[in-house]
C-alpha cells in the first residue's frame, strides 16, 4: 500500500483532481506522466479496497442471522482481480 494514500475517499478525491488536470491539458509531458502514474496507483488502491469490501459482504440469512457471503461472490471477485491486474498478487503487490 502506498503510504501517501490516506483512505478510499481521499484516494477517489485525488483521482478526480488528477483526471481534471489531465483533461485540462495545461501540463508538460513530464507532469502529465507523473500524474498519470499517480492516478494508476490510486486506481489500483481503490480497486483493491473495493474488492476487500466485497469479500466482507455478509448476507442476511433466512432466520435473521448473519452469514458469510456465498463463495460464488468471492470467487467472481478474485477472478476479476486476477484479470484486471495479472502482474499483481492477491494483495495488489507486484508479482
């Protein structure tokens, strides 16, 4: 995890700012590349946090008791992560 990323909400806000700056087009090539790289890191962080949240989803059972999410949800989320970032392990680290 990037120690400069505070939390999901801060990462989304920074990512939105980066996208706006890149869309404005008033940057040098180096500035654009630096922002793009930061945006990719933020995007991967956010994606990872969303995947973690999906894994933690609990489904309310018929009797009102909480049960873990069905394995099918976890398997689909894991497959999506592998397809989206094949060069990374399950924790988002470079393989």
